C-alpha cells in the first residue's frame, strides 16, 4: 500500500517509516524539517517532503493515491511557544489532514495522540475511560484534535486513535538518553521519593500497534492506550537502566520543592523574550505525575501484544547509544 507518515523525520516517525518500508509498503514522509540522520529515509527508499501539515495545498498533493495515513507530526516540547502555536499545528493541522484524507478516499487514518491527555493518573492503572486532565498546551491540543477524528469517522473515514505512553528506544535523544548519560557520571539526582509511577513504551511495540491499527476492520472510531506490558516506579526504571549498563550509581534523594519554585521563576523570566527555559514545570513532570495504564482494550480489539520487555528494550537502547558514539 501507499502510506503517508507525517512527522517522518522525528524519532517515532522515522522508525515508522523504516517499519513500513520493511513491510513492503511505498512510503511518503512529510515533515517540516530534516531530523537526526534523516537522509537515511531516502536511502531506505522513502520519498521525503519538507513542509507543514497546515499547508492545505501541500497536504492535498501528498495525499494523492494514499491508502494509509499515520499522523505522527506534532508541536512538542517547545516551551517558548504560545498556546496558539500548539493549536495551529496539532489541531488545525489534523483538520487539514482529515479533510484531505476524506477527499482522496484514504482507507485508514491512524491518529497518534498521547497518554498525556489523562494527566496525572489518580487511580492507576487508567483505562481509556479515565478522566481527561491535560496538564499543558501540548496535551490539551492533542486531545482537542481527537473529536475532529471522530467527526471524520462520522463522515465516512475509517480512523483509529492511539494514545502512546512514554516512548523510548534506539534513535531516541530525549529522556532516556539523559538518564543513561547521568548514570554514566556515577550518580543520579532523584527529586522526591522516586515512587511516582511511570509506564514505558518501547518503540518496536508502538510500531506493532500502528500496524495493528492499519486493519480497516479493527479499532474503527475508537481510542486506545498503547504501552508496554508493565509499569514501574521511576526509581525502579533508573535501577534497571543501571543494570543494563553494569554500573552501580549513587542515587541522591533531593527535595522537589526548591526545584519546582525555580522552574516557575525561570519560565517566567524567559517567556517575555520568547526563549525556551532551560528549566520548566513541564520538565519536572517525570518526578511528579503518575503514568500507569491498562492496555487490555488494545489487546482485545487490535490484537496488540507488547513483545519486548523493559530489560530488552533498555539493552537495545543502550547498545544504540554506544554504537552511535553518544555515550
């Protein structure tokens, strides 16, 4: 089939491009900019188009003869951007894609939302019926686009919504990279108790979910939480990463409140100048918000089965960092 992947040069999008090509599909990747070693996308045989999902004319051209759309692109982690930026990219951009998909008769549209729409999980593990409590512009805009997907379903577009948990794996230069780098230094700062719940999602497991959702007979008009088979505390996550690295770091427990106050102050100082703050309340969520989910609905409806556990996922990720010379 012919597959369009938005956000194709990012961590998740690029991995999905490779999976689709390996599965024998013809891939068009759309992104607003080049990414880490995005030239590999062309080497694999995909076509890469640079441009915005808010550009109706461009999106309409890209949608021509497309069978499947994986909508991964999003404004993300831009702490200096106003709410209007997140709304334009994540909500209006999704609307543009849905309109084009309907116009061109796309067979299946998969929208990548986020588990973050549920905010801090008060009664873990949360399922898809848990309260919607987004904590920032990104999470709010991702949820605000979900009703647009359901409206397109009512207009005749087969579509499925995925809400991934904390994605990691080879190619990730985000939180897990920072965890490994800090462990390399021989100690790890744990602000708070370390007992906050965290639910990882290895990239290959997420790619399996995307493939499951491509079936037009599965998940039509439904939203699904996607995660690995178990959640754990952030303290346990750090300990398991250390085992993979074969190190025994010192974990230093530090009070969270001074860092929280500092994060609000830094964010307030940077905002008038349009600068991304080096420290912000959102970056501290890892230490404060519970993330633990029940994936039984995805198991039942999509036949989703997370094949790779945490120990193996961490090992593959660490090996990639070593191979790339990043650690």
